[in-house]
């Protein structure tokens, strides 16, 4: 009789760690789809490497990369959107996105999606973005319960935004076939956030308070919730915050900013910031008492309404507010925690495996653990930059 299909032991270890670090009950289950979305059957005769590939979006290019690398599992921050989001009546090769899932399953590669569980977790994505704005990184969450106040005041370690304030302001024929000209614009995608330097994430710390926009009120996870509001003790120049955000997210060549008509960048002072990774329209829409909205994207009408209320908006394109977290936090977090969990799973599996099962024994002898961030994952949008400005 054939043995029942099973998950790769290493993939099981990765999923266990993700569920400890970012429990699925933190996710917004009213619409989000998180957890183990693709559980590929494990074949010890054709096993994958003990490796994890981190990505924001699960695209064909990322699936190709995982298959080429022979990864065991992909941790895709937002794998369910749009591949597995609503109920599916069929999964076929005719759909290019479903095709990626079928190819991964055939190769024995599983897919786990944490999405809004990472957004809501204390020390997760929301806090990481708030850290960039304030220059005061918090400790990344560990796979255990942590205690803390709902609203923490972070003490000042440096000179606030004085140095940043003194920096220069950013510089702001019918149907006939046209003869080709030398291009004057070139497409620039958001730079790889693998190159973010630690000092860019730890600029002068600013005294501030911080709390969630939609708290979850879970005793096991104090301070968990969607979005963050930062309130500075002293008003900060908008230009100084733009400098912090640009450096903390890889120094992109440019990103959209909206300010009230009649105002100028160098005259705006910010006392409070509403923060939401990805698309912030619904979460930030009711925040009339903050000066700056920092998010991945707002619609035209949402941004217009904000500046009419006297607010400013910084939007970096949807996934550019998310990808740096994989490099700066999640990769190192998993490298350590998965190593410990893999050792535990190996001991557990050795007790189950029979004496004659040499293939399984070989699998469980492999101590290697490798966690990498995708080199091809990127936001679909880039910006066209005049060569004269480069």
C-alpha cells in the first residue's frame, strides 16, 4: 500500500515558525486569506533544498526562481492576491497565475502567506515603517508572548531632525511615423532593498508616541493591530521625514507626494503621521487629525480629499512599502528561528521513521537552513526618469 502524502519536514518547520512569529489569528479574516495556501506532497527521492524563498508577490518570475533554486517553500507576503483569494471552481494551466501554483506543486514546493498577520503583529510591518519615520527601531517579534504598554513613548537619542532640516530641498504630428530619437527618459524601478544600510534605518531618534489605528485588543499580543499613528513631541519638517523615508526604503529615484495647494514642501511641519503598508485608502480615510499619510498607494480621489483637509501624502507604490521588511527583518528572523525548529522537527521525525527507510534518514540528516529574498520580485510600477536628472 502506498504511503499517504506528507508535507516536507523542512517546510513543516518553516510553517511552524511563521505561525509562532505571526499567528494567523492576527490577520484580518474578514477579507484576507492567509496561512498554508499550497501544501505540496513530499517525495524523499526528489527532495528540495532546505531553503526558503521570501517574496512579496508570487509571480511567474518568482515561481521560476524558486524552481531553479530548488526551494522547499516560498513565504509570499501576499501570495493570495490575486492567485488564491476568492473561491476557485477550477485550477488550470490556461490561467497564467494558477499555472504557477500547478508548476510549484509539481516540483514539490509549498507556499505560505502571512499577509495582514505581519501587518498587525507588534514589531511587524507597521512598526517597521514607523521605525523608519522615527529612527527608533523596535525589537522584532520573537516566537513567544511579549508584554508591553499599548502606547510606548520612545526616548530621544539624538538631534531630532535638525540636520535633515538643513539639507537642500529636493529638486522638484498626426498619423505620420516619427523618426526615432535618442531616448531622453529611462525606466527606473524601485531599487533593491537588499542594499539598505543599517545607518539608514537608525537615523536620529525622535521622541514620539505610537499606537495602532485598528487595535486587536489581544492579551497575548499587546499593541497588535492594523496601521500605526505616530505623534511627535516636536513638529518635524516634512522634508526631513521625506529624507528618512527615502533612505530607509532604498533611496528610490523618486516617489509620489501630495501636499495642499498653496503650501510648499519647506514650509510644512508634521506633528503626526498615519502609516499603512500597501494600499492605505480604507484604513487611513478616517484619520482627520494627522498631518501626514504614509502608505503605498492612495487613489486619486483619496489623495485629493486628503490635501483638501490640509494633509500631506507620501505614497511609494504598493509593494515598495513592504519589500524592505523581508530584507531588514524577516530574513534574519527566519534564519535563526527555523534553524531551531528544524532541529526539533528532525528529532520528532526520527522517532517516526522506520529503520529501513534510508531515504527519509538522509533527509533528516541534513542540518542546512537557508533563507533568501527573491531577486526578481518587484513592484509592477517603475517611474520614467529624465536622463538629464541622472
